C-alpha cells in the first residue's frame, strides 16, 4: 500500500483522447491502464504485419511482426511479448530483453513490477527466464511456471525422456519440480499447482503418486497420507502448509499432513489467506450444487447456485468479498451481505486497508459502472480498469473511457 501515497490523489480529473487512436492506426486492440492511472496503452497495427504499442498517444520506437500479452507491470510501465524475424522476447516500456527465443508465454511479475519472468521455448527445449536471465538447464517439457516476489522461479519439468505411449516409463514418474532451473530429486506421475511461501524459500505442490493416489509435497518431502485428489496448497507461514484434500468422497482442509478444519465438504478449493495471517477462507460446496464461503471452518449462511469465482480479504482481514453468479446474474457479497447488483459481469473488487470501503467495476448491458459501498458513483463508460482505493481509504481512483476519452478521476468517499 505504501507506493500509493506517492500517487497524485489531488488532481480530480486528467484526460487523454483515446478513440482518436482508431483514426491514426489500422486498428487498436483492447486498452491496458497503468496501476496509478497516469497511462493508457494498447497494441496498435501500423501496417500489414507491423505492430507497436501506443502509450498516451505515443508509439514505441520499435516495430514488430506480432505483439501479445500487453500488461501493466508497474506504477506507469507496460510490458509485452514481441516477435521479430520469427523470434520472441519481452519488451518493457519499449526496451527489449537481450535474449530471444522460439516462443515465450505466461508473463509473471512481482508485486512492485521490478521482477518479470516468463516461460520460454528454444530449439525444442523449455525453461524460465527472469529479468532477462534464462535458466541454464533446459527441459523436454515444462508447465505450471510460477515466480515468488523475490524472483525465485519454479516449474514442473520432465526430467526423464519417455518414448511415445511408454506406459511403464510413465508409471515410474518422469516429472519433477525445478527451482531456479535445478530439479528436485523426487519424481512423480504428475505435478500441479506450485506455491511459494511469502519469503520465496519454501515450496508446496500437489502430486499424483500412482494411477489412483494423490499427495502433497512440502519442501521435497511427500506427506505420508494419500488422497483421492488434491487442490492447490498454500503456506499459512513458513512452517505451515495448507491443502484441500479429498478423502472418502469428501473434501477437507489439512495442515502439515493432519486435519486442520474439522468439517468436510462436497468441494473445497480456492484457499485465500488474510494478509495478517489470522484467517483462512475457501470456496466450498455444501450441500451439493450450492456454493458458499467458509472462513476458519465456519460457512456463510448464504448460498448461490452457479459459482463463486474468487474471494478477497482486506489488508487487516476484517472484510471478505466474494464474486459470485446466482440465477444467471453476477454479484458481489461483502461479509456475507449481497449487494444485489444483478450485473452481467463483476470484476476484481478493491478493498480499503481497514475493509470499510469496497469498490468494484461491473458491466451491465455493455456499459461499465463503478460501485462503491453498494452505491453507483459512475456509469456510462465503454471501458473501466479495476479501481484503486487510497491508503487512507478516503478516495477512489476511477480509470475508464467515457465518450472516447480516457479519464483518470478521483472520487472522494
């Protein structure tokens, strides 16, 4: 939250013409907005097979055959995967990395945007590159790349060559986890969902040990218990790993290979930990076909019929927001209370540090609206980025396009 204090929270309105870009270029792709709202960017087509990135009306100097995954990576910066002469690299604010490859994907970034990473493929071998430094070791296959806040990277890699349809070789385990390019000793049939602790030193992930059994690995040590299935584990602290596991047809939350929550559910996933480390929430199904939120093994009294997509804690853990779909419409619930917006789409909510202010962008009938604490404070926009709440919770930063003009507006709560 500290970096937000340096942003301009006093200027009530800043504007940048956006629709005029469509008259200057052959076409303009979907816009991206910087975190502080000072910049808006989009991939633009200059000529046949000629692309660049336009930021606040100015294009990057370099031109490319292809550009994809344009992303805001810092307060006012952008990065994108770019291709020239059938080779790919990452460009950050128009500055290319020195390493080029046959393909690159899955952009990863640290919270402050200073560390960027991606998975890549060169000469039919796969690896991970972080801040323009690729892994020294390359692998025959690679999936599920992740990166910790400090730039430590990991991925599931194939460490044993296997001819096509060689079932016996597969049963012995051909996959491992490589951390910063170095593979762990243990091999498994399958590996999914690598998680780091906050410091980036501990790792946990789900594995398949044989045709029917699953387990959890914590720092290269396989839990003794075997399960019918597992979902992504999360670290409660550096010594405590939580994981949803399925036993006898029901899901339960385990910690360090022992039951942590006592209740069992028809489904339990999307673990979310409060930033202060005091609360654990998850999306659960109970009864079957009904979705609800569980916090510290206590379920909310409200249920929804279609899905809960995500849940979000405030910084102090006092408020929890859930984005859900019920009876064919999307909505938001905060601390068990639905907002009853009946939206076509609900985007990522922003919660103030103390949880007293919640802001979210919704879409209704093709138009975007900003809703703050159940009240619509702006509407009629053709595009909106996720809002940001000031560190003291007194202001909301709106970032959107209205009547062809990008507007950065400060709304006082």
